[in-house]
């Protein structure tokens, strides 16, 4: 046996040299989220454009539909007048 009675203490510090791809994974996830949001934005823009175009087409057609309805009414009134004359 040795004549020394002593203690040895040590400290071990550890830090990773790499993050196991965590940062690159987070970057890829952020890019995917941005791409998904851009796709959703484009889809909403397309939907709004289609709705505006549809509403504009209906607005433009109002005059011609109104004229057609007025002509149909006049034709129906004339047919009714003729039917009354025949009945009498």
C-alpha cells in the first residue's frame, strides 16, 4: 500500500461539434412552411380573381338580361291580349 491518502477530482466538459442536422432541418422546415404559405396565398388570389371576374361578368350581363326579360314580358302580354280576343 502506498502511504498517500488523497483524492483525485476531475471535470469533463462536453459540447457537440455538430448539431446532428438540427439547424439544417429547422431551415428546411422553415422553407417548406414558407412555400406552403406562398401556395395558399396564390390559391386565395386565384379564388378572389375568379370571384371578381364572375361578378363582373354578371354585372355586364345585367343590361342584356333586362332587355331580354322586357322583350319576353312584352311578348307574353301580346299573347295574353290575343288569347283574350279569341276567347271573347
